[in-house]
């Protein structure tokens, strides 16, 4: 059936004091979602905040949420559960917009996967699967910065939090029966920590496609160029490709230009970038090229032998994952397995496979994992 939400009028928390009082008067898990824009800026621009406890659903303007001490306190309260669905972009928004480190978040997409309800399923699909309710998603890509918001946008925004607490109760019941409730919380924290680390300006260069093909010295150049670009993006609030695309950073690092003429000949570099940043870029290339790479080099694709080991490792892990009806994609994401094979130095097994809930799950096959990784 198709769900029709009630009128959104009267559901706004209009002042910081209203929001503070509402949060203080509700002690249950806090359903939370945001709408934002990120088309021509580096940082996401908040457009709307949706909050709910039980059946009490509310809408908040970003300017109100920003000034609310209670809202900020709730986001950093480890003892108060915050319910999100696919939390990565929301956490990124809170970190940059409110300049705080969110804690205590439970991602229901992760919880649903651990509960055997499907891996990486979208919110609307999960609501339909669990509650037999079809949500209207026509307002997904509408303008959330314009005012007034349409009735369709308001209904969409409320529906985005309406089912979070019911889904939380459903997922939590399943996970408690499976003795995986602790695993959900642990995995949410691990993912949150990983997202924070990936956002560090010093680490972005490792995500640039093709960086592994560069020499160690050139990877150091790439690292310094990427750090410089991150600073410019933040300073000017412009997307990365508006300053310099990744592929151009790769070309600069690979060609190591010594002067403006060489820099201007690099494919894809705009003349305005050479004029504005030429000396800066050339200085970074010269200095970084003489500095040893402090971090481990960027790992390249697995060779044929390692591809075979990867398949063997995945098959061993899949057996344990299937026995608990947990998606292999959650237990052993491909990039983490590749890192385990690339980074093993003959010492102890990678902590990703041996610690926490994964360590408990994979304990029966630890010897098999060791044999494959060390082969």
C-alpha cells in the first residue's frame, strides 16, 4: 500500500529554546535525518533537520539547530542512541557544519544487514520489505534550500524518519535473538571512525585512482598536492574538481614539472590554474620529490597469485558468514580483504579479521585464514 503522511503544518520547532525543551522532554532513541545540498560547494549545506521520538516527529530549520545547545549536546552524547539510515553523509555534515564529532549513532542500514534483512538496501526498500509501506520518493532531488518547502517535500522529510524507530525495534529484536546487538554498535563505531579518518586531508591522496602506479617519490608529490588542494577547497568552499581534478594531480605527480612551461603542457590543467597557483604547485613538486614517502605506498591491484588467495580467503570467510546469515559484503568488504593480503608482513594476523565481533565470528577458521594469508 502507499503511505500518506499527515499534514506537516504545526510540526516545526521554531526556536532554539523550543528545540532544547523538546529534546529535554524526550528520553527515547532519537530518530534523525537531514536534507542538504552539495552541488557547487566543498562542504554540504544543511537544508533541513528532521527529528523524531516515537510518533512525535518534528522539523527544524538549520539555523535553529545550529544555535541549539541541546541539539549539539545530543549529537555528542554517547549514552543517547541516535537512529540514522546510511549515516555517512549525515556524519560528514555534522562534522563540518557544527564542528563536532558525533557519537552514539546507530546506522539501521548496518543493523538490517546484520539482522539478515539485506545488504546495503535503501531506506524505501527496507520500509516496504519490513512494513509493507511504499514511500513517495519524488521529492528526493528537490531544492532543500529554497523556502517555502512544498507539502510534498515536508511529507517526504517526515517519512524519512517515520519508520526509523519501528525499524530499530524490529532490528534490535532480531539482533538480540542472534546475540549480535553488540556487533551492531561496534560496527557502527568502526565505520564512523573509518569515515573520520578518510576525511583527513593527509589521507585523501590514497583514494585517488591510479596513484599506485606512481613511484614512492611521486606518491609523496601526489600526497602534498592533494593536501594543498584540500586546503584550497576548504578555504574557497569549492568542489575538488573545480580546483584541480584527481587525474590532473596524477599527471603532475607523474611528470614532475620543473617550470611553468612544463606545467602548462600537462593535459587538463587550465591556464588560470597555472597563473594563480603555478609557483605553489612547482614548489610542492620540487620539495616533495626530494622527501621520502613516510607512509606505506599505495597498494595496487592484486596480482594473479593474490587474486587466487583472495578467492580462497573469501570462500573461507563466506562459510562462517553464511552460517550466521550475515552478508559476506559486511563481514569482509573487498578493500579490507585486499588490504589484509597486501599489508601482511608475516607477523600477527590483521586485526580487522581477529578483533571484536568479526574475531568472534571467524574464530573457528582462524587457522585457515592464517594459512591463506601466509601462503
